[in-house]
């Protein structure tokens, strides 16, 4: 599987891989409702970096920070597949 270059391509890759919607949140592209109790996420930080992490017990825990969106997308894909 090729690494996605953006959030919409990441969403398509996760659908194709059969990853359940409630297992992840991609800021601005896939935000499940109601919010699951825990999930992996991709979001842009206030300083412009991209973050991947886990939401557990009501708190966001950043696993990694990335210099750009494609790197963050590739990381979340690896985490979920």
C-alpha cells in the first residue's frame, strides 16, 4: 500500500483496509459521532506541526509530532494497519 499524501487519501486507504470508523479520528476529514471512548488521531497542532496520538480516558496523548501532513498520515496508517 502506498503512503497517503494527505488526510483524504489516508481516509480512503483506511476504508480500503477495512479499519473500523470508530478506531480513528482525522481532523477535518473523519470525526466520528458520537465520539468513541478511545481512538487514534491525526491533528494539526497550534504551531503548525502535525500530531498522531491516542485519545484515552478523556485525554489526548501525543505519540509523535511530524513536520508535515504526509508524514503524519503515513504514521497513522502504520498504527492502524
